[in-house]
């Protein structure tokens, strides 16, 4: 049975903050991608990207004030992709990151 997008939203452990921030990511094979981060939390983010992803695929995302963050693809649907940070960000680091992406 397919999982609806609302099921993922309801299952989240923490609320997401709405942002609009462009950044780069790199796949394990070195392929560079451009992401538009749409929302995020200390545990992960949702981005828009023209590339396709496999569930479980690992990437490195570049975030301001944080640097490189490893993430795992959790879902992919219609140009939107959900990533879970591995490990999640400490709250203090997340708040510094959030301040940086909200300013831009």
C-alpha cells in the first residue's frame, strides 16, 4: 500500500521551519547537485531538485555555518525530496543554521 505525503508529515518527530535557500549537494559518486531547501528541522529537510533519488541514497549537503552534512534520502516525489540528517543536528547548531538561511 502506498504511503500518502500526509502520513509522512504526521509521523515527523519535530515541526519543520519554512525556508527558501539554494545550496549544493554531492552524491557518493561525486556528482554535484543544486538543491532548493523548502523546509527543515534539526533532523532533516525537504528540497526541490531536478535529479531523481533512490530511497536510502546518501548525499552530502553544504549548509551555511555548519558545513558538510551527511544525509539519507527518505522519500522522493515529483521533484521534491526528503532527506534525514545522519546524525541529526544539535539544537544550538540548528538554530545558528536557521538564522543564516532565514536572513538570505
